[in-house]
C-alpha cells in the first residue's frame, strides 16, 4: 500500500471516528488559496469559488493580485504578500477584494508561508467574508456575556450527563467551583433524591428532544446544606446544524424566595383553617373530657405529632385552681398521636393523676403563666419534658425533637396545660406555631372551664333534685310501687321532673308526677316548692281536680315557671282510681288480659297559666292492674313523632307482665338513650288485694 493510500485510509478512519464536520467551519465558509512564490494561483478551493465568484479553472495560473484586487489596492496587497514570503511571518487582517461580478467585498485573510521538502516557498491564504465573521463574533461575544454575567444558572452536559461547562451563577447555586464541574457527572455534583428525579428528566429530554420548561425542584446543595432551596429548571437538547445530538443544556432560576413566600402563605392559610376548624369543633358539648379530646383532634396531625391535655385536679374537684403550696396535681384529660408510637407510653394516660418536676414545661407554664417553646431537643434534654428516665428513653426512641407547652387560661386563671411535640415532622416548632397553639388553647380553655362549671352546677342541681324526691316504700296498702328518677345527660342541665307518693287516711294513696319547665338549680328549687305544696294540699282530702286548681294558683307565684302534672288517688277498699291532668301526657292503665291503654282524660292547662279548668275522672282499678305515670323525657325525642313513641311505650307494657320494679327498668332501658336531653320521672303502681293484719 502506498503512503498516499495509507494517508487516505487513516483519513477515512478519522472521519468515521469524528462525529462529523465542524459546524463552525462550514458556517464561516473558509476559502483556501495556494499561490506560487511569484503570486500566481496554484490551488483554488470550492469555498474560494463561492467567496470570490471565479471557478477553479478561471483562477488557476492567474496572478492573485490582478484577479482579486482593484488597481488602487494592488500595490498594498503585493507589498503585504512580499513581506510574508520574505520574512515567513504570517499576516492576518481584512482587505477589500473584487468579486467576479465587479462588486467589492471586505474579506478576512490569514496568510502564511509554506515550504516544501525541496525548500521551495508557497503562500497559503485562508479567507472568509468579513460580515460573516463579525456576525459570528457578535454571537460569540453575546453568548459569552450571557453565560458569564447572567444571574441565571446555565450549564451544558454531554450525552453521558457529564458537565462540559457551567457559568458562575450555576456554580454558586451548587457550591462547587466552575472548574470542578467539568468532566464530573451530574449525580456527583448534585446527589440526593430530588436531583435523581431531575436526572431522569434530563435523560428523557435527551432521548425525545422534547424540552422541559419551568420544572420546580426543591433540595439542598453544598452552597447551603442546612436549608431547602427551590429552583425553576428548564432543559433542552443541544444539536448541531446537521441534527447530531451534542448533549443537554439546563437553564436554572433560583426561586427560593417565591417558594418560601408560597410556603408562608400556605402556612397562613393552614393556620386560618385550623382556627376555623377549632371554632367549629371545640366546645360542641358541655363535657370536660370531650372538649379536651376535640382540642387534641384539631391539633393532630396538622400542627403536632403528639398532644396531651392536662387540667388541674383542683379545678375538677372544686371548680377553681388550688392556691396551696406543693407540686400541682394534674389530671390527664386527652392524649392523641398522629400515628402508632411507643412514645404514647411516655405520656400520662387520660384519667390518671400526676405531678411534674419543677423544670417540666407544664410546671413552667403554671409558675409563669406563659407558654414555653423548645425548638430543638437533643437526647440529653428529653428528660426535661419527660415524667421520668424511662419516658425520656421512649421519647428519644420515637425521635421527638421539638416541644412546646401552652397554659390553658380561662377567666384570668390557669386551669391546665397543653403539651405538643413533633417527631416524624422534621420541622421544629416556631413562633407562628406557638401563636396558633395559644389561640386554640385560649378558646378551648374557656370551653373546658364552662364544662367544669356546668358539671358542678349540674351536680348541685341533681343533688338538690334527688334530695327533694321521696324515698318511696315499695308497698302501700293495696299497691306495689316502683319509682325512678333519671337526670339529663352531660350536655344538658338537670330539669324539674318529680314524683311523689303521699299516704292518705283510709288506706288511700295519692300518686303524683310533674314536670317544671326549665332546668338547673332554679327549676329544681321550684319543683321542691311545688312538691311541698302538693303534699300539704293532699292532707286536705280534696278531689284531684281541686288539688290542681290550688297548685295552679301557687305556681303563678313561681313566675316565670310553668309545670305539668298528673295527680291521682287510689282507694284499695273500693278499688277506685280518681285522676286529674294539668297539661301532662296521659297515664297508661294496664289491665290484666287487656291491651295497655292511654287514659283518655281531659288534658287541662299547665299549672301557672292561671284560670285553668281541671276535671277529675274516676276509674276502676282491680288487683293486677298497673298505673304508669311518667314525664315527657321518657317518650319525647328530637327525631321521632310523639305518637310513634307512645306506641312504643304501650308495646313495652304488653304481656308478659312483670313486677313494677322490672317494668321501670325495662322502660328506661328500652326508651331512654345515653344522649337524651331531658330528665325523666317514672312512677308505676300495681294494684294488689288489700290484706288486713
């Protein structure tokens, strides 16, 4: 193989190894002209033909100065050529050239002397259009300034995701010098899960050619490893003029301020939602424990991973904080965690009593009346918020890293403390979180205090109510008697329902059931006065209607109270029942062998209306018959029609018949629910044969 063939083969191999011709050379259209030492043209490239207009045949053998230069420029051109050939120093610059069409073009030249192996000299001229060069120079200068001076991060990577170039802004974002980027893979400069996603997106853009615009990425770099930053990333594929893929370019804008502002706005909206949620969900009942649970439900998981609500036991017992010395005694009301965790074992369980050491956040709140924020807790400081060393170990194992304690203040007095902690949530509590917790605690504290006050008032009213009711003997001549009183449940106050059993002469017994409209201690007091009046009037041996007439006048003096009442007298010797009604639900008479029936009595007006007319009805009541007197709390509900409830009462009184005691329990169990809002008085009298001693 000749040397020329070897050169050709090597050139072919090189051509295959290279990715293709230089786009820049083709863009500039560089023309090559080889001249003899005397200035005659020896070789003429196709680019020269395009630049100057002459074909190779027209140019070969011609003197370059004569062919290409106007007469007025030939002397200067020949002098420059002679200097290059004489000294061997190249010359570069622009020179006016005559195009074949007669026009003049300014051309950039690079002229140099060549020497062959025989020592003969030649001149090589490289030329390109000056306007094209200037255009490329302007683009390069503009690109260079944009890259180096722009505040936007710019980078170029090859097809293997290795950095080829970055500008200063990008290097600052990464916290890595520009020079240290070159040749290193993307994942080495930016490790971590957020950037793995970005790398996958880069490969997708590289594969498809579809750009990715303004994709937000949040992460941390060496520039600020302790804080999240946000960037808007745009990616596009780089190709040369022939479509060959060169790599990928990224344009990155730091949008951390916008990201943090958006997060702050989101947090503000979250706080507003929590406040609105708290207003709607906290204090829906007048139950102390339930109110504390509602507070915990609002806070977890939106604000805290763990919440505990404690109240001073003296507040529960006495209705006010204990001002005595010694450690305060707390009762845990509610505990909630956002997820199952052993840390819950470190928190005092609801219902249990505890005292806290002097350095505990709860003790701090009680002592100062101010909340306590602990933004960072290391393992050695967890004993500060824990009840003991074992609890501190559980908190450390759960990863608790931040804590705050907030006093529950109602009407100017501290009634308890709320504790909050985070473990899985990596963000520490801050001042905004503390402010929100204090707002919710303030609202909840008032609801808890109201519930405590209600509980004490209700307890007092119930105590008064029960003290005013008689303790019935299960037996009266010719009667088996059972009675029950059930107060209203926790979310409603005790009312003024009552029953009475009054012995009369001649073995007779007066039976009364009534309901003072209203609730609380005033209603219970009015009930006591009315019951006392009923007992006094019963001794006058008046007909039931006359008794009710006198009670109506007495009740008018209890303004603004009204009351309903059923008053009956049973005479076992004559098996006669006399009964009158004042606006009350009708009694039920259960006769042996017959369906239970609601007595069709003249209803009358409620006591206290004034001027009412009452009528006595007389019935036969034989041994085995039952008279059922009750207040509306037994049968009335907010959801069911009264007729439907009265039908249910009659069904429950149907055979098989039971004792009066068993019947009382059955009616209360079947008709009364734990959430009923009214109290109940129930009196059942079963007629028996009259026996003589």
